[in-house]
C-alpha cells in the first residue's frame, strides 16, 4: 500500500514546531481528508442540492460557518450528477474559509490574484459584483477558463498575467498565494516530494513581493485575505509581518468562523492557523488585512 512521503527535514522541523502535539498532528496528516463541497449558487440553491442528495440516500452535513458549505459521506462526489452539472464544486473544508472571511458583496469589485484552477473563484463569483481572476501559468489558466464556462461564472474576467502587472484598484482582494503546498499531504501522498527548506524560503520571497503589490491595489477602506496551504511560519506570519513593516496603513483583523477552532501563533496577532487535528482539515493559514481609509 502507498504511504505518504515525508522528507527527514520536514519531520525534524515540525516535531520541534508542534512540540507535544506532534503525535496527533503527524497521525492526522496521514489520514485522507473528508469529502466536502460548495453549492454553486450561480446554478442552483441549497434546497435543490439537499433534495437531490436525500433522494439518493447520501448523508451530508451543512457546515456551521456557511449555508453553501457541506461535508458529504460519499467516496467519490465527482461521480454525482450534481458535480457534472456544476451545481456543486468539490472543495476542501479549510480552503472554503478565506472567501468566507473576505465576505465580498454584490457591491464589490474583487481581485482573485492567484486564481487557477478556480475553486475559490466560484465562491467569489457567487457573492461579488465583478471578479478579475489572474494566474500566471498558461496550463492552469486553461483550467480556470474551463471552470468559468462550466460553473457559469459570468461576472468573472479571466486574465493570464503575473499579478504584479495588474493596474486596476479593487474593493477586495483574495491572495491565495503560491506556496510549498505542505498542506496538501492529506490529498496527495507525494505532495512533499519537491519540499526542501530552500523551497519554503523561495516561496516566502515571492509571497512577500506579491502581497505588497496586491495591498497597493486595494482601495482605501478595502480589505484583502492572504492565505496559504502551508504550515510554515516563513510563508504565513513572517510574510504578513513583512507587509506590516512596509505599509503603516495595513491592519490584521480578528476573524470568527462558526464551528471552526482557530489558533494563533504569537508571531503575528490575529493570523489564523488551522491545525489539521482541530477541524479535520488540511493545514491552512490565512488572515484578513484592512487598508485604513
Ligand atoms: C495556491 S494556487 C491557487 C489556488 C486557487 N486560488 C484555487 O483555490 O483554486 C497558486 C496559484 O498562483 C499562481 N501564481 C504563481 N505566481 C503568480 C504570479 N506572480 N501572478 C499570478 N499568479 C501566480 C500559480 O500558477 C497557481 O495557480
């Protein structure tokens, strides 16, 4: 049977970081994550989705943090008609939370700065007035274009670009940054094959550049979410502290999410850390940043 690949240096680093919780952390990240989905309100509503699942005798749970967020007791939701017809999007529970924290409304022009393949673009499209979705990678932008069509994301403009070349200003920004992908181990046994301490530092350097650039695209009074699926402080709290040192008008706001246990690291006030064993999710880090008026 295939097992998860862990580099020795990763184990050494997180044994030290997790201290007495290492055992629980390490056990959890070797267990496959639960299945979950998001209701695409561009094409359906929760009543129709629940009726369809009840008719099929499939068990599901509506997560307390949002009406459109569900867990499902079904081994392959990708085979469901609901998925094939784009009424639901398969999305990991923790990865739904950055958009909930950003809370876009139908008044907002939103930048999805690193958007492909577009799971969070679907969520943004459900709430926002207009979304510009950028990604630098030409292969991945094809998937985003495919998803725009499939999920009927009419208010989304897809642009292949390095976000550091975008010139507009925005009410809200989601920066779901390129990262070392540490958090993906519960989905992919080989997620850490390319992982090295050097990769983490390279990603952190890029994240700092992109974060500063995106913050400068925010209108005064606007808000942005910075998120990564890495557990590394270098890619989370350190990046946001860098922004705080460079931009005096940036503040990290406190986030509350119903039914989600949030932890903080003293390195950066209000920066949310999701430990996999707390909410049975992937590892995740994010925060809500305001730009003072
Ligand atoms: C974590 S993934 C985004 C996942 C996506 N937000 C979702 O939820 O489906 C990070 C993305 O950033 C893109 N990227 C990396 N550097 C970029 C840059 N300078 N400008 C725009 N996109 C970039 C990568 O191609 C990758 O698709």
